[in-house]
């Protein structure tokens, strides 16, 4: 097999920023021959990563080998993002030596989880070399590229932050130039010091705990909204299948049966038109919850209006899972094509099963239209195959321009979020035509989600604006790096001088944090951990981080933007500390504020 690229020296992980990256880095060497062509990896980006034109593009004037390595670095990042690992698009490469037609590059890859980054690196290197042989199918153990990729997805998935929201929020912050850290595995820290905000999924550190608890119970939500004069469907809490049938008859068919305390449409069955369907739906819902609701069915589409800090920032119309006819193909064929769609395939992989099939539910809906699997829908005809319209039931979200939504409907969503004291909420409004006022056309709020899903593809710009508003810009405080000897007495004296002159209001070293002239912490494992602790404090408006040159070389930088760099008393440094000074300069220089 032709080796266009191979891994050189062993890669090492820097927990802090370096070489211009926005986060921790996996750094090492890649060796390339002069035979490379970037098209190999551009094809991989298009086929596997869906990022052929996303993130950092090829550098202007780059040679063929340089273009190839740029594409390799982009592909490694794209594969991690695809799996749900938050890595930014910025990477680094520098040509360090050339021998005949072989070029050796020092590279730094953005890395949230080093094991995942290295696994993606080695997969891309192997795939590039396989394709360089002329695209011969399969890997060394006989697997196809697609099978190998699916295995990589599973392995990388074990390192992902749980859920859809956290990675989209982290990537939005990277795009907006906002520092991103971790408080816990699933809690992000956006920004620094007194400008920092915490987010667990789309729950912020200022989300009302009481309001969130109410939103998680559909009975309580309806009570609060009804008391505020807002429209909600009539509903009855039931305790048995017969009670559900009795409630459905009283409300009048069709009805909706759903658990009171589940999210993402779990256990919801809509459009139920007879007693038998209600009994079946009750049994399914009661497997998920002890509190079951029967609601009067409201005609129309479900529209998710996302409210942030008193204004609607996006509107999506949900369309239940189904297929669109082409005038030639049968329903069964259209379903098979839908299952082969890359987006559907990924969703099915996450769910562990196909989200759309010709099961009993789909066959019943077809039969009610006088159709079956062999029926051929007209071109453009939408055939609904799911009663509920959630994404995890095969549904789709289609964006609605804010200008096309009636102002009364926007205000209704804002009022619903305000009624529950939620700073960020997803308000589900069922209405046939969202351009008409609910006051005239009717409609009802079926749910208020205090932890709404914020997809990152179709509305990335909206999420970018949300995180910028959350932290008030870029969320940064002044951060000054002081490279100095690793001596406790030296650190104590320098900390006192920095604080006394009012240059900063907090100083970190591995020996502890000093604020307002007093030490306020225990010693830390290393200088980077101390700096990160300082930058997480809500009472810090400017910071000085003391680190030795070997620590920077081994750990990386405390911030991806540095307001100043000071080398203090080089004569007091050890020989190893002085020797590391030259090596850290290329790591630091891209991060200095210009």
C-alpha cells in the first residue's frame, strides 16, 4: 500500500491552548510524501463528514502537500464533531524539515478528548493511504470503508458529551470566539471570570429551578398557563384504560394520549379516533409514566417557538415522519429511500433502530387514506406515516421566518416562557397557519420545554447570537501570562506586587490563588489547573497566571487570548526553565492580543 502520510513522533496532549488553537491540543508530527493530492481527503470530507466547505478552508497559495495536510486536519476534526465531540475548526501545521520528497510537519489538532482525537487521526491516515492505492475497497481486516467508519463513530461516540445541545452550544461559542471550558462532564463554562456563564444542555445558571420543575410536568404547566389566561388544550388525568376511554368520549374524538412527565414526544399518540386506539395508547404511555393525560386534539401543525430572554429567536414547524411522492414510486420504495438518506441513517444509528418503517401505525394511517405499501402517491404528495411529529419519531423541523409569524403568536410564546419564569424555553404552539393570530384562528400551547433542543445546522447563526448575548459579547476578561521561576517564595512576592499595583485582582500559581492580598485556595496539581480555577471565579475581573516555561511546554496556556506576556527574572530560572523559553514562543505568539 502506498503511504502518502504516516504518523511521525508520538502525539502528546496539551490540556491548555497552544499554537493558535481555541482549546486543548493534540500535538505531534505527520510525515507526507510529495505525491499527495488534496482531492483524496476532500472526497472523504464530502462523503463522511459533511463539512466539505465548513470551518477553516485551504490556505491561500498552499502547495499540493500543504493542501493535503490541511484537508487531513479538517477531516480529523469533522469526524469528531460528527460523533458529538466538541472540537473547534482551528488547527495548526508548520513544515519543520524536508528530506528529498518527504516533508515533516509539526501539527496541533483541537482536542477535547485526546483518545478520541488520536483514534480519528489514525483512521484518517489509514483511509487516505487506502484511497491512494486507487480506492481499493475494504480495510486490512476485510471491512469496507463504510463499516470501518461506522465502527469509528461508535468508538468516538463513547467520548461525546451526552445529548444534542452541549456540542451545538460549544461549537457556537467557538464560532463566536467565546472561551469554552468544562465544570463537569455535561456542564459547560462559557466565558471567563465574572463574565462566565454555566450551561447544562440549554439550562443556564439563571434558569428558574421552580419554573423548570413545572415545565417538566404537563399537568402543572397547563394549570399555570391557564391561570395566566393562555390557551391550552382541555385535558383529563386518567388512571386506567377504561378511564382513558371515558375521558376521550367526554372530550370528543379525536384525542391525544400522553404521559404527563416525559419529553421529546415519548409515549405520545395523537389523532386517536376510537376506543380501541385509546386503550392501546394508554398501555404504551403507562409503560413510561404513572400519570397519563387524555387531551382534546387540536388541529394544526406543531410550531416550536424558542424564547430567549424575552424574545423569540427562532420558529420551526414540525412535520410528522412520512414520505413525499414522485408520481412513479410506491410508498414502500419511498420509505426504503428515506432509510438510506444519510441524515436519517445517522438518527437511526443514535436511536438504535430505524425511525420510519411500514409498521402497524404506518399501515393504519395508509389505510385511512385508502392506500397501502404498493400505492403510488402523486408527485409532491405528502404521505404521513407517524401520528406524532417529533424528530425521534422520524419527523422533520422546517424553519419559519420570524417575519412570517403573526406578532400575537410571538407574544404568546414570550408570555408562556415568562409565566414559568424561564430564560430559555421552547414553546410548542399548535396552529394551522402561524401567520394568523391565535386569537382569531385558534390554537393551543401543548408544551413548554425548559430544556429545548437547539440544532446546530439549520440555525447555527441563531445559537451563535444566543451564546453571545448570554455572556455579553465574547465573555472574556483581561488575562496576563507571567513566565517565571517555579518557586513558591518568588510566586508570593510577584503576586503581592501585581495586586498592590492594581494590575489585576487575582493571581494564580500552582501554590494557590491570591485575591485581594490574601491566599484563598489550597495548592493545585499544576499551574494550569490553578489558572483555570482562577478564570472560573465569578469575582475575578482580570487575572495574572504565573507559569514556568516547562509547565507551558507540557500543559499549554490558560487562555486562548492573552492580553500580555511577561518573562520575569530569567536569571533566577533553572537551566531547564531557561532552555524551554525558546520552545514556548511559537506556542504563545498566536495567542497574544494584537
